[in-house]
């Protein structure tokens, strides 16, 4: 029971610290030494639209609206706290246009080991 309470406190701290999502055009696969996006787009560093947590999971939504990052092929995404990156995810690039609104959902699963 004490371990579960501690896990929930830790997960809530992560949840509370996350504030922004950012996208970029970098396509290199993730390596452990990275500390953020390879080719981030400054204008896409936006406040998260939604974030939730449970005892062992944090989910954060980053919405890139129709007026942001247009004419860029977005391939990398992160959640951050305004300065420190929590993760970097890479996918096949999507050409962002003003007719596209993108919602990127990041889910962080935490567990006791």
C-alpha cells in the first residue's frame, strides 16, 4: 500500500511538471543521449491542451492548430516543462498545412520494479 501511494505521488509530480508539447522536422531515430528535439520548431512549443493522471499513468495531449508549423513535415514530437524534454517520439513525417489540426497523445506508463 505504501509503495502504491508513493507511486501515485511520483506520477502526480510528473503530471504537474509537464506543461508544453513541441514538434519538429527531425527524422533520426531516438537515442538515449538525446535531450530534446533534433530540429524543433519554436512556434510549436505550446501549452498542453489536456493532461490527466492515474496511479501509474500520465497522458498529455499536444494540439498543433491550423495556424502553427505550416509547410513543415512534422516527424518528431516531445512533451516538456518549458525547458526540459520528457521524451522524443519519431514517426513518419506529415506535411502540416493550414487545413490540418494535429493532436499528438503521449502516454507515460510508470511502474514499480
